[in-house]
C-alpha cells in the first residue's frame, strides 16, 4: 500500500473565513475533509451560502486573499501542498491541474476577446508544445458540440447563445486536459432544454477523458448521474457524506431528508427549502 499513489486531492479540516471591512467575520467552511482518487467524482450538494463555491475556489487559490482566510491541516493536490505552491506552480495548477466551469459563462469569458483568442491563449499557456493551437481550439469547439465551429471560433462571446457560451467554457476548461474538473452549478443559468444537453456533455466528456470531477449542485435528481459519492454541506459543514446509494437511500441529516422529499426537476432552481425552515 505504501507505494500506491496519493489521492488526487486530499483535504483535512479545511476552514475558510471571510474578514469583512468591519469586525464581522463569516466562517464559510468549517472543517471539511475530502479524499478524491484519480478518476473519481463527488457531488457536493447544499443550499445557497453553505460554502460550496468557497470550498471549490479555495482549491486553486482563487479566493481573494487575505480577505479570504484559508486554513487546513492538509490541502494537497497530487501529494503537493496547495498553500505552499509559488505563483508558477499555481499557474500550472490552474487550468492544467484543476479547471472550472461556473454557473455564469458570461462572468468567465472575456467579452472583448474572440473565442479563438481565449482558447489559444489557454492552450499556449498550458500546452506550449502544441504545434497548432488554433487547430486544437477548433477541435475542442467541435468536441463540445458547437456547429459551424470554424465561424464560431471567430465570434465574440456575446454573439453566442447562453448554451453555446457554456459549451465554449467547457471547451476552455477541458482543452488543457485538467486532472480535476470542478463544475459549480454548471447548468443553473441555462434554459431547461439546454440544461440536459450540457449535463450529458459533461458526463460523456468526463467518462471519455477519465477525469475526476467535483460537481456542485443543489439538485439531488442529477447526483446519481454525475457521481459515485456525495457530500452534503449545510452552513459551512459537511453534514453527510458517503456513496450516492448510502446518502440517498438512508439520509440521516434533516436537510438531506428535506431535499429528498422534494427532489426538484432539472429545471427548478431550488435555493432554499421551505420545509423545516432550514
Ligand atoms: N468573496 C467573499 N467575501 C465575503 N464573503 C463571502 C465571499 N464569498 C462567499 N462569501 C460568504 O461565504 C458563505 C459561503 O458562500 P458560498 O461558498 O458562495 O456558498 P454556496 O456556493 O454554497 O452558495 C456565504 O455566507 C457568503 O456570503
Ligand atoms: Mg455557489
């Protein structure tokens, strides 16, 4: 066992607090443990404000430090300490190690740059050995199901529909061949019909590329499809974790039970549960 590879991601007692301008301090994540093996997926569910995005963003050190205070007994990616990484190591971690797809593609795409420019920049940075990054960019647009990819490559983000922008985001995230994809409510902002397509695309690409994934959602209906394991967060803490079967089959925390009692359809954006007043 000692020769076995370390987990892809290993977190022990991760704590994240935000210090505002005044005296108030928000403890967004309060002691989180997670081991993710290479190729494994975990779904993270929890209502708005439970610390899901803060946890996700902290992994590639994307939170605004020092306003965000991150502490952990262990915070490792492929056996290397994330807090100890220098800027060069962090740059390679972002993109080639951990890539993100967020809820709002418009906040992640640069509005003044053509799709081609953004993809090619990412490829130059993370795969400098590529002889023809433009051809690779085109390949990825086709790969994520964008029709007329050659002309879309020259488009600006606002010329694309929301669903197409999200496909571009997925292409941007995956073209650098990350070991871990973090999808933070990737379909919440999209039309119902498009949600299904984007979800299917993510599931298919993950399988094909053998990537690990952290899939953040507050929709229990899709947890089974995207992950083997699930972690339920509530007010900054992990209140329940296990295999999808365990957690969905025998939920113990009131929040999980309440979630299960009103499993939303794909098109419902369920931020807060009226039940229990949690
Ligand atoms: N940049 C930030 N500055 C201050 N507080 C923040 C910041 N980001 C998140 N928070 C706070 O941290 C808590 C967790 O937020 P978040 O991780 O975004 O929750 P979730 O993704 O589960 O909806 C919330 O109370 C939120 O207001
Ligand atoms: Mg969030």
